[in-house]
């Protein structure tokens, strides 16, 4: 359990998420994240000199990403700061925040800028030298699609893990579509009053891929498809004899997010409202049987609640990374959590999945929801490649 790790209220931000091959498809992952973070810090009047480290989370390589966090730190004006790069598939954000919290717990005055970023669009096509092949032909890999479609340990696609879980738990297509409609309606609440909820943390992005001309301005998520009962009813499962349709799963996206993890005193100093305290309480991980990725959330949640000394009934708000509607249905059944208690204001099932920053955006939205509720305990959980999951508990004390 953490006792020293805090997040300043407002000490976080996120770009809109754009469906893959959309407005962000040609932006360099790290340069884009650095620009969003630099502007966010300026808007919050936070100096880059405030940070002892920069932690970068990303899962899809980009040109010169070998230089990672030190390069990003230099671009935001923190040239004397360094830090590591984390890559843990869909759990990357959870790992970045968890590792930052552990550093704060063990250091006297740590103040860590966490940045997560990915571009699934136009992912790299890699060629690995192999002199043992005929003619020394190289081994090719499409980084994004080959890894989406095959777990090298289990041998199946991520979609198959949802189908395995749905079959074992008798989860029907109709049940999945009901959850999609619920999640889409919850997302509409974030768009109400001229997207007032999103404006609490989301940055407006001027797209300038060449550095010479702004070609688009993206103020909110791009590429979210409207979900209706009629439209979902026309969809057939993607896999033969399966249950999961394209409407009951998320889509690849591009974007980035940032968050400050620091001490209580430093968080109060950097906060937009010092009366609001956000404390990280616990972080944990879980793993399911081979080929059952959506099930991994349950052991991760049980573990993190035990570390935090809490019960599910103590939790006021819950956010999940739900690449499949199956995830939420299984978690609801397994832990007795009402489906409508999860994912108010949106989730990755609706606004997409850029990999690295997905979980960080969910934690940001969890914080803002708890502030609106007057404070309380919040839970985040999300599955990740390798039949794993990560979970986090935090507390917001408002006023």
C-alpha cells in the first residue's frame, strides 16, 4: 500500500483520441506527446524544472524512440532530467503510474512526470536479419497487426481470448450489445454541455505534421461511431461460431496522456485546487489461464483491494479498459459489480485504444468523476496482452 504518493488536481492531461489512420496518423509519437505536454504544463504554469524524472510509456516503436524519455524531457524544456521507458502492452499506463508511485514512496522529494503515448496508425514493418534463411532473407514482422493477431506464448489472437471467455461464461452477443449501448450512453454524458467533462483535462490539438502548416484542429475524440440497437443488431460475429461483433470491441487509435506523481506537499503546490487531494493507494497485477485475457481483471482487482484494505462495496467509481464488452460482463458477474457502476463518462470500448495512454486517460476520468461525486475511493482495472491485467485504487478527498 502506498502512503506518500499523490497526484496534483489538474496535474494531468490527454490529447483527444483519434481512430487509427485519422488526423494523428502521421504525427511522430514522442514529438506529438512532447508538444501536448509542453503546452499543458505552460497552461498550468508548471515549470519543467519541477520534475526529478520523466517516465515514458509506449508500446509501438517510432523513429529514434531509442532515445525515449531523455529526448522527450529535452523537448519540454527539462534538459537536465532523465528517466526510463516502459512497455507493457495495454497495462503500460498502469505500470508507469505504479512505478512512479513506488519511486515517490522510496525517495525524499521525487516529482515524476509520466507521459504515455502511442500511434497504432502506420506502425513499423520490421525486418530482422536471418542469415540462416535461404538467401539470408530476413524475417518480417508487422509490429501492430502481427502482435494483435497472435500471442506467441499461447498462439491465438486477442479476439480469441474474448471468445474463449464468452464461451466458458455463456456470454451472448445480445448481452454484449446491451453493454455497448450502455457504454455509448455513458460517453454522451462527457459530451454534454459542450463537452464540459472532457474540457476538464483534454487538450486541443493543432495538427501540423510538417511543422509548416496546421492542417486540422482536433478538439475532441475523432472516429467514434454512433451505436444503436438497430445497427448492432445487423452485425454478425467476426469469428465463425463466435459471439463478438465489430461493434462489441474497441478499435486502434492514436493519442497521448500525461500525469504528475509526487509527494503530498508538492502535489498541493502544483494543484489547481489545493483543497482537493488525490492519493494513490495501491497497485496490483493479475494473470488468467492461457487464452482468457478478459478474466485477468478479476484476480488483479481482488489483489489491489486487499492491498488497499478495501472491499468492492467501498468503491465509489470504477473505470475499466474494456477492449471487449465481454470484459465488463465477466467482471460484473465475478465480483458482483453492477454494470452501470462502471465507466461513467466513457471507456476505451467507445473512444478507442491507442495502447500506451489508454489506462492513463481512464485514471484521469476516474479522478474527475470522483471530484464531481464529492470524493471517495476509485478503482481502475484493465486487461493486457499475455492474459494479464493491472488494477489501481486511489482516493480523492475533495474540500
